């Protein structure tokens, strides 16, 4: 059978999924670009309005700040977990892995709801602290950036842990042992020999968490209570409250470009293929 | 064995972080048994009233049922399409198929609000707003990346000589795919199906944009409940879902052992 025929039949397997993705997903997302340049009238007026707005600027700053702090928090906390799982083998290791994956299966909505219950004005944390006589007035833990950050780190943490875990499991213990037998302290061996080897995992985790955080909507919207307006929520405000599709779409385009830029920059440090396409 | 400060730091640290990860999932449990009509800890005693409310309210039950059946339909569609896609790409393994794989995972990278705006405008044109078909189509698109990734991952361990042998013995391409490649990809297909179901079952932003009143899913009911901020029924629903997850995870861990 000629080789070309074979290729055609493989493409026939690929085609249905690819076709519906292009027609019903890629085209609508590109449609947003069109709206940004044509509604209410053709031109770049929406982008001019966007660039001139202080509210937009503030929203972008908040978005990047929340995403950055979430990423750093997830990396530090996640590194500790990933390190313990891959370096101290014990009968609890499978349990630890299961508990790391567990939150993945609980919807972001329910996890955010749990944090509302915990951090609210008369939430469990405030009530407990008041009951113990540690505080007189309830602390403001929610409807501000603190609450958003706590819940965001909670939601994003597994995304940071899993790539680091995959990476650390592939690291041979021989190098650290060699360093130790040559007289390096446990800390020195970790810092100079082990840590550099874990950088690919750290970078993949960072990329995943940062990109997902940039566009996150549910948790900031629920925990921020309208006071921590990240770009995604700002867009929904423009469209649902003011029916301002032009500005909403222009902001969407800006957010898409920001995401693409982050990926482009990340491509210099991270193997995007293994971080995204061949994720396990 | 004597443990160093270094080891103690990482070990206690890891368990602390895991506690931070898991314990908040459990707070819905006491709240769900509250005897009050607002969200809070039980005051005088435990009550099942919010469970009764969930299991008797046609709106909550209807939304749950809608989410379940839409989830199954989405998982089926996404698994069939995504598996065929991943197998085709695995055979091709050239530049073009690699680009196709990148195209298929874009829904992971595009912010949910942005893609939902796109859906909304396009679904208006197609007349799919506030229809089950519209939700199924949107969710299938969002689930496809996960199926494609997990099936492709399962195939990386398959020796390319095996399908080649089947072909040289006279099997057609489709026979080879069906009898050789699909069985090898089975674990990935199963994972993909579960992922696809969860993606659809939990999806909220798209549903908020493309449905109005006729279609109500469980996440949408929860979302609206949180906005109204009074009804502890959400805690009962959340508890049911968390307990199902815990049981499923426990079974998964047991079976691995």
C-alpha cells in the first residue's frame, strides 16, 4: 500500500477533534479580537480607552501581583512537600501523594466556599480566635487581597507540586551522597548539588501556576468580594454591568497577549513541551 | 536512626502543608449539620435539615441530575474524539501533528472568562444559548485537551514495532488501531474519561455566560447560592461531593496497593 494513503487515514483520526476545536473554539476566541477592534465602531478606540484608564491599570497591577505572590507561595510550600515525598521513603508516602492529588477532584467552587466559611467576618477562624480570647474584633481575612491569596495558593498548590514531584523522582541520590561523602554538610549538599537539579521542575510548576493565576476568575471573585478586581472579573463587570463589549473584548485581548508573552518568556527557561503538552 | 534538623524541617513542613491542603476541604462537614438557617457552626444541636432540603428540593436535584448526565455525555464525546486524535497524532508524529496537539490544548491556556466571551457571542449566532447542546459542546471543547494529553501519555510506552507488525501481517489501519493501539492506550483512555467528566461537572464560568434560566447545573446553583450567602444547603451539597471524592480516592489508593 502506498505510504501516502496511510497518512491520510491517520489524519482522518485527527481531523474530527481538530475541526471542532478550530471551528467552535479558535474561531470564537479570535472573534473577541474582532469585537475589540469593531465595537462600537471600527478602530483602536477601545485600546485607547483601556490605556488611559487608571482602573484598568490598577486591575492589571493587582492581577500580576496576585499571580506572582501565588506562584512564589506555591513554589515554597510545594517544594517542601515534593522534597519530602521523593526523598523520605516511608509507608506514608502513597498517602501523601493521594492527599496532594485529592483537592484536584474537589471543585474550585467548593474549595473557595470552604475558605469563605473559614475566613468570613463570623467565620470559623474569627470565631475560634474570639472564643479563645485572642482578639476582640474580628480580623479582616476576606474581601481583601489576603483572603484571595490564601485561597489562590490553596487552589494552585497541586499544580506546583506535581511537576516538581515528577522532576525530583528522576533525580539520582548518588550526587548528594557523593557530595556528603566528600564532606559537604546536609544543607550544603542540598543547596549546591540537589537544588540546581530540581530547577526544571520548579520552573514548570511556576509557569503553570502563574499562567493559570493570571486568568483566574472564580476564587478572586468570591474571596475578593468586589474589592480585589483582577482582570478576569473586571472584564465580566464591563460586559455584564455596562454591556461594554468593546472594552471587555479589548481587555480580553490584552490578557491573551499577556499570557502569550509569559509563555514566550518562559520558553527560554522551561521546556514547554514537557511542561504543558506531555504533562502527566 | 538519628534525624537531623534538616530532615525534621522538611518532614514536619510537608505534613503541615498537606494539612493546609486537605483540612479546609473538611470544614463544610460541621457546617452542613448546623441547626441554624445561616452558614455557621451548629449552635444547639446537630440537624439534618439541610440534607433534607437538598434531597427534596427539585431545583437542587434537577441541577445535580443535569450536571451528571451532561458530564457523562461530554466525557463520552471528548473521549471518543480525543482518543482518535491522540492515536492519529501518535502514528503521524511529525511537525504538523505536533502543531495539531498544541492547537488542541489551547483551552488550558486561554483564561476562562475570555473563552466564555467567545462562546457567548458564537453561541448567540448558532442559537445555542441556554440549551443543553450548547453546554455539552462548550464542555467537550474544554475537556478535549485532558483526554488528548492522557491518551498520548499512555501511548509513549507502546513499541512502534507492534502496530507495524500488525500492518505487515495484513491488518488494515483501522483494524490495527482498534485491535492493537486502543487496548494499549486503555489506561490513558480511562483517565481521560474521568478527567473529562470532572471538567464538565465542575465547570462554572462558561455556564454562567452561555446559560440563562432554562439550563441549571450544580456549579451554577452553588455559585448563585454563595452570592445570596445565606443557605447552608450549599454546605450539605459540598459535603456530599467531598465525601464521594474521599471515598473514590480511598478506593483508588487501596486498589494500587
